[in-house]
C-alpha cells in the first residue's frame, strides 16, 4: 500500500526551445529563404552551447534509477565513482538519486556518507529532497534518535543547506515509523511537530497514515478508533481510508467488519457519485487474503465473480495471484486452475500479467498432494518459459521435489526413485525435515538398504540411545591448546589436526580453532577461535549428538558433565571431559553395501563425508 507523503519532487530543469543556428564560416542548413543572400536586417540567432564543464547527466540519473529498482547498489556506487573521475563534481539531482538508491537498498550508512559528501566543501549541496529521503531511511532502519537529531538541527537552522522545517520532512520519517508499527514514537513525532503539520491542513492524509500505522502494529483494530475521530472532525474517508480499515480488519481476522466496510464503500460511491470511492484491486486483494485464511470458499468465490464482472476494474498480477492463492487454501484446485488459465491467456496480450514462479509452485503443491503427476509435470515444464522474473535455485529444487512427490502419491515409485537419483546426482542438498525430504525418506524406506539411491551409511555397533560418554574421546587426549598461545608457536599442530579445542587459565574450554581460520601467525588462538563452542552433557544420547553434527555442520562438540553444564552461566565456561568429532563419526560408519547382516540398528539417509 503506497501513501502520498505530501511533497512533490523538484520540477525538471526548463529546457530552451530548439533553435536553428549557424556556425561561423559554415552555410546554414536550418534557415530557408527565397533569396540566396539574406536580408541585411535579418539577424542570425546563435543558441547557447553547453559549457564544457557541465555535462549532460540525465542518462546517468536514469541509469541510477534503473539500478535502484533492481537493488544493485554496488553497481550504482561504482558507476558514480567512474562518473566523478570523468566529469568531476556531479550535480545535486544525481547525488539525490544516489541517496535514494542507498535508502531503497537498506544501506543507511552509505546514504549518510553520500549526504556528508554532498554537504561538505566542494559538494553540490543538499536540499529538502535529500533530507526527506535520508530521514525516511533512518526511520526504516529504526535509527530514530539520529533522525530526531537531524530534525532538531533543521528546526534550529544549524543543518546543512539552510533547509527549513516543512511537512514533507516530517511525513517521510512519520511514514517510516508507521510502516514499522512504532506508534509510540510516531505519536511523539506528531506531538512535537504538530504546529508545522497544521500549516498545510493535513486532513485525511494524516489520519490515513495513522490508521496504516495501527494496522501494521500488534493492535490493528485501533485503526477503527482513528477513523471515528476523523469522522468527528467532519472529514470524509476516501478509498485509501477504506482500504486501510479493511486491511486492519483482515489482519485481526474480523472479516464481518471488513465486509461491512466494503458495503459502506460502495454506498458512499453511489451517494457521492464518485468513482474514486469504488473498490479497486487492492480492496479485493486484501479481502481475498482474509477470506482465504478463514477458508470461506463461498465468500472467496463471490468476490472472484464480482471482480470478473466489473467492467472498469483492472485485475493485475497481484489480484490474480490472490485469487489463485485463496482458492487453493480453500481446497478448490479446479477453481484455482480456471483462474490460472485465464491469467496465462491474458498474459499473451499483456506481459505484465505473467505469473511469478511462486504461483507455479503453489499450483504444483496442490496437485502433488492429490497425486496428479501429469499436471505437476506440466507446471514443472512451463514454469521457465511462462513465468516472469528469475527462478531461484531453491525454487528449481522444490519443483523437482514436488514432481517426485506427485509420482510417489500416484503410485509410480520407480519414477519417483529416478527423479530422486537425478537430484542426488546433481549433488543437490535435501533437508530431511522438509516436505521433499520426507518424500525422499519414504522412497528410501520402500527401496530397502541395498537398493538405496542416497548411498546411506549405517552404524552397526552403535545404539542411539546410549549416552555420548560411551563413545567420546577424553578431553586430555584431544590435546587442547591455551588461548594465549600465538599461532606461530603451534603452527605444526594444525598440519596434523583440522580442529583443536582451546582452554583458558582455569582449564575451561572457551572455543575451537579450525584449520581454515589460521591466517595470522602472530595472533593468539583466542582471536582465531570460534566461540563459544557447541556443548552437550555426558548424558546426551549419541543419536542427538550425531544429529547436531549433521544438521549444524559442526566438526567438534565438547562434552561436559551434567552438573557443570547447569551450574555454569555459560556453556563455554564449563569443565570439559571429552570431545566427539565428525571424524570419529566417520570411523564408526560403514557403507550399507558392505553389510550382509539382515538386522541393522539404524539406517542413515545422510552420506557422511
């Protein structure tokens, strides 16, 4: 939901009209006369040429705006530096675009550096747009104290650029606070600078912003109280008011009140004969999300029919996506497929309607659950050519996993096993706690150990309920090093061991140094270690320790006594009694193909490396 913050960007510089002129000693091609010799009284007008020290930077500004839209801040800063070397000092318009790029990309520190450069000696200076953008960025970064300090400097007249305090500056920070739902500081800002805001009679705009702030907070229905106060002051709600109230009701799950606001919105539009009050795509999209969460299929279908029947309502990609998502949540895969097909059909005429990859995945999840392998395969194949935007690695992997799930639910176990083999051969990592991981475990269980796709390892002589102290290495045998020792003195140790525990003066294990972190010869081990070390008690089961090694990718876990672990404030300050490493686990494992016994204690679908 976008809000107009009450200020306009500076108007573009006025350009001179196109003039025909003649360079000295060259015949004019732009002037036409009936005679070959011009009349003595006719004066030739020479258009002013651009000074050599004032290059045309419009193309650079457009480039910055385009890169900002794609969130490529590093490229923006790199091209700006090249432009400085080529043209020297850049103008305020370009630098304001750079500040906007930093704020849009969430790098407020870079925005502050650019601001300091602009306001410093030799800089192009700063204006109201610069301050408003920076205040907005500070508010979004929750660095409110710095934003208030900047406003106070403007109020006292000590800020750079001699910028005066105005509503646009306050609205920028206020909108950021309300977006974050920080109502306490938003009310503090209003109480401090209300006289400034009253100079331009902030009527419905201010109330809409306050309602949006409450809608984004933990008490969204407080937005209704703001609406009542607005009505008591004789102000009429607009479309944004109703959309915000509907959003607040949807977020709180009060769909009855939300539908009442929709009806009131239509009545006001008819009474006032104002098309500006009619519900738009944002209104219906918000309602669809709320009704979908309530799984109210009848109401969702009613809203969809109403949207399709309105001649003046443009249904954009977001609205189509909301329709499909709501129908899928309500369990109507047929209805969702109809809307999706209509979306694809209209996308042939309007490319802005092409669905994003996540909508393809949503359809695939629904049909995979039903075991419709052909439909999932069709969506899998068409996701690349028919979707818009980039397809992430995670999305591609999930699409293959959903195809595997559809094959398994359809009874095509061999096909599902082939898809799993393709995923494994591509060395794709599967999280065994995810939806695709559960499908892979099902396939592995049905395949048997000797026909497994994932080449599992087993622990034939390990009982996973045993305590870890039965399998650990004594801490003294791990040969821990003192934290104050310099790396130069123990360098050869890391040619032998990849990981070494580190202790303090009292013998407590305070960290672990890894071989790949040994990059400063004169640094003490306390600087190189990773801390605090992962610790478990002696009574922890070996199965739990192995899970930690594999899930968290630890190379070593420190074992401490149970009473020491709970008596100490920090696990890193506990007295260590042993260690268990990934190398020890590898020595305990045996490839399943080497085991001939029919009874196995436990099979792992992990390949320990």
